[in-house]
């Protein structure tokens, strides 16, 4: 969304969740860029709330490959924001998506353009490269004709080119990748909004990265947009796998680990941090002056927004893997079909959330104020519990399995009474096409059930079930039961 105006015990860095400084808080908003005073009042208000950074947008338009869009506005606004004590972050990406889809947008051209921007604005040391590439509003197509994801490879190529270009200009520039949307339907044949879930997008990006042979990282940090499914949701309500919200950040960390472990691209285990570059709960603006149009989504009230925003700041202070939290935005959009989730109303008057955020920043300046928490990558399939076994007269055997993430399942009837280790070893080489085996797919809320019917003379067998995580073949779990 943009405005138009396995426990790894060697990972010592994971020992204490509150060991890192609290995340810097800022706002993602172009209002100051377009202000008649070049943002003097706007940026002063941001700094007054103790915000640390201002994220502004400039897009690469392939039909104007050498033009820095909004150059005059940026020339004025960037120094003004810095005079207010704010760090400027530029969000950059190719646009419109049809140019990528039509094949007239190339990573090399994007890299040349980024080089010019980094040279023109040498004080800008952080770039968010790409924006919601798992959504068709920003990158198309999402899938190939065979139904396989294609957007991750395209985004990866642009991100790699951008990383190399920016690091060539200045190795100290932080390149933050992707700006992922929290949701996607993973339906290549959907009637509209054909999109990719963040988990499956990251998995596809990791697969592309490994195939590419690249020996440099793609990014110094991962940008993620943990918007709620509905503005009426509380902070503790997330999404079903493979989508993810704020409460589901562990899901994103796990997928990054699965995708990039043992490569040149760091994960949160060895240095990568998360940048929550857009987040917002929309509020009711009915009856307020300055707004136009009709609201097109469910909204919350200003008091609830303030409570959530304060809790957000305090929560990220206790997560060592989160580097930044940026609210979208600082001033509301005028049109109600835009976004009204800001700390200030469209006329510049503060909402209760402005004071709540300022108070939370003050409270967390010394560090985490809540019980600290650590995160470790899972070693096995997450949420894979002992399956349900049902045996009728020794001839009908039914196995029902579930998990808290997507997993491929293979169930087999193995000859003889095998112990757990022997059954696990035997199942490593079995597939759904192996004799005496059945295969299926598990996603949360949709368990897989396998039914075997034994014929003829009955002899001892072992029923074995092996689950392999969709995002990593290195995470599996095997269950077995002997039937005499």
C-alpha cells in the first residue's frame, strides 16, 4: 500500500530477546514531501513525538528510465527532514506493474536509476527496495501458466540488482528488501487479486536464490507490512498459515530461515532484522471535516487504535529481530477509499494514538518493559501432533494427521513390526508412489486422512506416517504404530 501524494543451540545471538535496542519508530508518509513549506511543520511534528525516521517514496517508471520521480520535492524535503533530526528512508520500486509484465522493465535499468538516486542523495543511507511484490497491484504476473509462482524470481532479480547498485555507491547503505504484504490467496485462477501469500513467496524467493548461484546477499533487512485482516481485529489476532500478521512474525522468521539457511543471505539467526515498514489500523472519520468519499472497509475507533499502537511499540521493543516500526502514515489520506490509519487526522490535529505512541517510545527507551521472549527456528514440522489411529478388525486402518503449517504427508504399510527408529529410517526413501503408500497434503484446518484395507492372510505390519514441511525438506516428523 502506498500513498499517491528446530532449535539451533549454536545461535548465541538468540539467547535474550531484549538484548538489542528497542526498534526505532517512524512513519511512512509522503505528506511532507508535497507540503508547501517542504515539510517543515510536518517533520517537526514527527520529531516532537520522538519518531526516528521518515519513509518517502519514489518510483522507477521504465518509460522514463533516467528520471528521478518527484525530484524537486525530494530535493526540498530530504534536507528539511534531516534538519528536524529524522533519518530519511527511500522506498523504491518499479512501477507500473504492466511494464514488468510486458517485459519493458529490466533489473539493469532499475540499478542504473538507483545508482543515480543514491548519488544525488548521499545522506540517505537506507532504501526499501520493492513494494508488496506478492500483490498484483505492484508486480505481475504472480504465476506462470503451469501455476508455479513467478513473481518471487522477478522480485529477486530486481532486488539483487538494486542491492549491488546501492552497495557500489556506498557499502554502508542498508538495503531492505521486499515490503511484503501480509496476505495472498495463492490462486493462479482466482477471478481477481491473483496474489501470493508471504510464506510461499519467501519460499519461492529462497528457491530462486539457490538456483541463481548468487554468492552475495539480497538484503540487509526484510521489510514486512503486518496490516490486520480487518481494522476491527485486535493486535493478538493474526492470519491463518501461509499468511501472516504481527502476531505471526515467528512464521516469517521461520520461512526466512527455511529459505536461506546455509547461504550467503543472512537470516534472523545470524543478523537479518525485520523492518515493519507499513502498519496501520483504519479509524472512523464519519462527520469529520476535510475528508471525502465513502469508507470502503471496516474501521475501528480512535481509542482502540491508540491502545493497539501503544502496544505495538512496546511489543517490538521486546523483539530483538525487529529493527523498525513505521506507521502508515502520519497524516490521513483525504479520500476515504485511501488510508485513514495515521497518528494525525487530515487537518493535522493529533489522534489519541499520537500521545500513545510518544508515551510508549519514552517508556521503552531503556529497553523492553515486558517479559522478554526468544525465538528459535523449528527443527521439525510445526504443530505436528501424534496422529489419530483407527483400527477396525485389524483389516481397516485409518490414519488422520494435522499440523500448524503446510506439509506433505506420506503414509505407508510396512511389513513386519518395526520400532520407531527403524520405521523412521524406512520412511525416508518412501514416496506416495511407493508400493503400499498413500500421499496427501496438509494445511492448517485441513487434516489428511489415509485409509488402508488389508486383504488375505494377516501378518504383522507397521503403519508409518511421515510429514515434511512445505517450506523445508529438512524439517520432518515420522510417526508409527505396529499392528499385529
